[in-house]
C-alpha cells in the first residue's frame, strides 16, 4: 500500500521550514519499485567473502573484507559498462551490518569498485546478450568475485560520487592517497564488532550497491542494493573467516533486514525532490516499566544532498533518557569528519545534529550507502509524529531544506486537572466526596501536599470546580 502525503510547512525549533512533498510509504519487504523503462541494474547475488587480515588502528584491530557481487540488468535497455577513463559504468560500494539486541547497525564500509567489461550471464534469468562488454545486456548478469572487489587498485573513493545522478569522474581517485596496506579501501570492521564472545546472538549481513548514471537517469535507482546474511567463523591470520549463508535478498537495502528480523519494524521512504531517497526505519518497544525504547535507523539510499540532522518532537512533560547515536567512519583517505552528531533533548524535540555544509563541506553528513542509528528512552508510549530530516548540501531554489518524516515518537502526557480525584476529566461533587471521605487523612485529597487533607485542600478543589 502506498500513501502519498503532502505537507505545507512544519515548525522546527521556532523556524518555519518548507518541507515540500514527501512520500511516506509502508513497505512490505521490498525497496524495489518494479520495472521501469530503461536500464535497471540490481544486485542479483552476493557470493563469497574475501578476508585480508587486520591492522591495529588507534589501538583497535580493524579487519578487512570484500564481498562478491553479481549484478543483473532487469531493465528494458542495455546498461552502460564502459571502463575508466569513461565514467559510464557502475560504482559498487560494499557494506557490512550487525543485528544485535534489536538494533541494526552498519559496522563497516568499503570504497566502491569501478566496473569494467560486462559479461553476459544468466543469474537473473534469460539474457539478451550485448555483443560487447561495454554494455550489460537486457536480463543479463555480470559477476565480480570478492577478490576482484577487494583489489585495492580497482576501488574508488566515495567522495567523488553523486549517488542521485550516478555521475562521477571517469578517472577515479585523483589526489587521493595510495591505498594503506592490508585494510586500505576494503570493507573495514572492528574486530570487537565481529568477536563471537562479545556478540552473542548477533546476526550479520553484507550489502552490495550499484550506482550507475543510466539506471539513475531512468529513475530505476531505488532497487540497487541487496543484502545477504553471513556467519562469523574462526579467527585465523588476524581476522575472522566470514561466510555467506541463506540467500541474497534482492532489491532490498540492508535496512530492510531489520524488518525481516523484526516484523514490528516500520520503514518509510523519504524522496527528496530533485535528489534521491532515504529510508527511515523505526521500532518502539515497551520496556514494561513505564518507559518505551525508541529506535530509529536512517539509510541514505541515493541522496546527494545527504542528511545533516534528525529531530523527533517531544511534548512537554515527557522525560527523555539515554539518547544515543551511531555512525560508521570513512577511511583510507576519505576525509569526511567522523565526529558523532550532537544530541539535544531541549526545545520540544530530541535533535541529532551533524553540522552544516556551510561550516564544512566534509562534515559528518549521512551520505549515500550509509546508515546511522538514533535512539532514546521516553516515559510515554508512541504516537504518530512528523519527525524532521535536515538536508546537508543546499538544493536548488525552491528545494526543501528538510524533509518531514511520518514516524512514531512519544505521546503527550495526559493533562492533569487539579482536584479531579477520580480522573474523569471534571472536578465536581464526586471528587469532593472523595476528599471528604479522607478528611484528616493523608494521600487522596491532599491537593496542596501538606500531608493532611483539610479545608485548604477543599478550597483548592472548589477553586477548580468544573
Ligand atoms: Ca536499478
Ligand atoms: Ca563517528
Ligand atoms: Ca472528577
Ligand atoms: Ca493538605
């Protein structure tokens, strides 16, 4: 079911922000949008995980991996696949995630493989082969092994890629440092995030994502990522052996694994006008002790403008505790700021802020093919709210600076009427009766908190008579 909601403007921290249009879509397990005319690349399969040992960075062992990706062209036109220095080929970022204690976190990212030469396989069905490796034929598949995707010389920085248009320089990595030994440019994961002794019950998954300009131009770039579960094996030669299990979940970004593991997770699409798509996932859990855990994850599928803030409204009287944030750090010369987003619980909202583009173009924005986590505990149950996802890069004239996102946040506390001792919303004789029945006692009817129910309390009650 798809629901389109149009909002005018919302108020955030006293500032009116034009939100334009957004689509809040309740998805049933697929981020794909179906066949649209034109080239349409997807990840048809994730096959094989290569490992490359570990390097201690800042006192922490960081392990390096690459995943094999087989792409398919499920579109109606051949997909361009010209090798560098031509830029008409896919860029293929790779990621790893962990689901643990109800939270799906991105635990690693790699640079992107620059595609060259399409083979014409049949992983996704019948193939109408291209006569040249410069195109992936209609219905055809192309395999990149994990060792090929882990070859450092073939990996490109994410910094120069526009995921909304699929455009990047034909000659990648100009001005970038050479790849650091062993772990450079590959998917980097902290050993502690994989260690079985520290991650009992965790489920792991990897994600492959293809970005290509003809696919994007056709509007077929919402289905470009797929995920697959993997298991963590023994620690040998400095890193854990990882192995894929189960089957590839085609046309599903890794955030959809959260929903696959927990059917109470909801995921909304946020389509930024003239830009790309975010997925906003949320899950509210009743802790059973008068508090609720609010868990959010935002995945940038294809927004070049990127995210810079996230704000969930909090009504007066709601107590927020334990607000947190989790990002994933760039590496190997990608000079994006790793500083965690700040957290504010004042001003009628919980707001996470990563800084503005004006302050630094390399600030810690939520860029394409990454997912950040946001969470807090509140003493109120959930209700539908409009959160706000602030955008990092400026848009064109008329483009929104933030997107409203229809999710769940804490509800307002009930209004307490002084003197309404039986809680029926009015102060009348029934309440006076309760007060008189406890005359001289303590507790019920002690409206001024003096410790005794007496005439002063009756006066308070009468002054609030409905
Ligand atoms: Ca596609
Ligand atoms: Ca960080
Ligand atoms: Ca009453
Ligand atoms: Ca009293």
